[in-house]
C-alpha cells in the first residue's frame, strides 16, 4: 500500500472523467492512476489538491514515453487532506529550475510542445516560478478558456499555455469571465512569495498546422503563503 499527495486534478472536455496525479510521500515518485477516474468517484472521495490517497499501484503494461507515471490502481481511498506546510514541502521537493531542466530537453523560445525525437522520460514536473512573472489571460480564440504566460527561472518565456487545473479553471471561469477581470486574480498571484506550477505533457498530438509532439500544459497553480480558498476544492 502506497500513499500519494494529489498534486494534479485535471479537467477534460469530457466532464465525466478526471485525471489525477500525485507524489509518493516516501520516495517522491510521481504516479498517475489509470484508467482515469470517474467524476462521480472523485466526488465520493472528496478529491482535491493536497488529498492524501492510499492504494495499491502497479506499472501499466501499456506505458508509452513520456507518460512513465501511468500506473494501474486498486483499493484507492482517501486518508486525509494534508496541511499547507506538507503540501508546500512535497511541491518544493519535486521542484525543478525550469521546464527544460525538468524534461531534460531544449526548447526554442516560446515553443509550446516537445518533439517526439527528444524523447522526454517523464510527463509531469513541478516548476517554481517568480509570482511577478506570471500572467493569466483570456484565450485569444475562445473567451471561455483561459491561458497563462510565464517566464521560468532560466528566463525562458512561455505564452498562451492552456490551464487544465480543474479547481482553478472552474473558479476563474465562474468569477472572472472577462479579460479585464483576470487583473484581480493576477494581482493575488503577484502578491504571494512563491508559486509552484505543475507542468504536464499531453498525449501525442498533431496540430492542424502539422506540428506534432507532446504539448505543454499547466495542470496546477499553487501559491504560498496564501491561495484561493475557493479554488482548492473539487467542483
């Protein structure tokens, strides 16, 4: 039986399923329980970032790089929700200097995907980012979606990355439906001392422009010492 702290609670266009991932409390391994959980099951477990789950995990026989975190699971159950200090510690201990460092790849400026031939060995990392280098914006093509600009600690700039953080996205969608209203949420972020971003890679995808690879997305936005209390809950 292993214990993980949930660090990723990711939305899909299919609202019936949710992707979760967490970090093993003992050895720091990142685990993505597969298959994806039903939304109804997440509600039963009262899942939200910081939840401590216990379960039996085994490597999926169908793992494809870079999604080495995929694991089959049995007997998943909620133990408790961790404290702010515990959550910050697990994020800090898993944190990388930058996206390139975390995935061990080189990216062109403002590149949004990793080419298959770079063969990243993982699909989930944590990156510590200066709060002043983060900007939440409205999607330039779809006003119902939100994106993020940020510059990591290697001074690499990333623009219009999709936010898939379920709680954060839902809260912002409900309360900050226009571009101007994102100013308030950005103000709160920039008033914090530390922000950790959970960065994920999509499954293999080929865009309409024939770009192919693993697309970078932001699965979680966590600020300290304060955070959006209404965001860190399951919607």
